[in-house]
C-alpha cells in the first residue's frame, strides 16, 4: 500500500511543485518529477529523522513529497541548464569559428 500511496501523493506533489516553481514543462513531466520527489522525500526523512514519513495518503506525506519534488526539480533544472549552456557554447563556436583558437581540441 505504501508504494501506491507514494505514487498517488507524488502525482499531486508534482502538480503542486510545477505550480510553485513555475516550470515550463508539461504536466506529465511535473508528475513524473513529483513521483521521483516522493521517493526522494521519503528517503531523506528516513536519513534525517530515522523514520520514513511517507506513511500513506495524508498531509505529512504530501509535504514530504513536495519538498522532495522541489529538490528533484532543482537538480533537474541544474542538469538541464548545464546541457543548454554547452549547446549554446557549441552554437556560438560553430557560428563564429572562434573556438578553435580559444578551445583547441
């Protein structure tokens, strides 16, 4: 029952986190990140407090899942932002042909 409850709470937490963090993702991505956040939140509470607070469908589990989802979304944005930075750098290098001098292969 706890895995099913974590999935359900994670879906709701993903939707709420998507509204809180104003991501430009689809609702499906928000919900997937929320499900992952539910598991991350439960894992973090078991590390910090010694008890997994994802105990079912209740307010405590929802808060834990939202905190976990915020962490997951922040990490997702960090990773996605770096890949976009690399893509932008490559586009600039290809456009101006200046990277051969600055960044020799």
